[in-house]
C-alpha cells in the first residue's frame, strides 16, 4: 500500500494532487463487535485482541477518522506520499510480551 501511495503521489504531485494513506490497527467497530459476539467467549476474545495491541486496547473509529480528517484538511497541504499508522504501535513497535 505504501509503495502504491508513493508512486501515485509522485505521479500526481505536479497536478497538485496529494496522495496519502492511513493504516488502521484493529479498530473497535460494529464489524469487530459482530465477530466477537459469535465467539464462544466474547469477553475472552476481546481481551485477547486488546492484549496483542501494544497500547492494550483496540483503536477507536474516531482515532482513525481523525487521521483521515487531518489528511483531508488544509493543515496537511505539504503532506504527500506518506502513511499514518493509527494502530497503537502495532506497525513499528517491537515490545516484549507482557508477563
């Protein structure tokens, strides 16, 4: 996704078109809620999802929307060819498992 974003940003920079991407982590959405509801132990499944997140919780849809809103706003007019990871550190952090 990042390679495509960078290629498109390079191709369209002269036209004034900015291309960026947002990489969301596991987000607490209705879809995830439906998946959890089908599990044998929804609370245990939610706890397992949250435990694998470096910051210990699912990403909220509002957090992802905030990144998208920033990229769509005039505040980001010099931002192109990049990605924003809204994933609580999943993409870049390599933490030791909690004991």
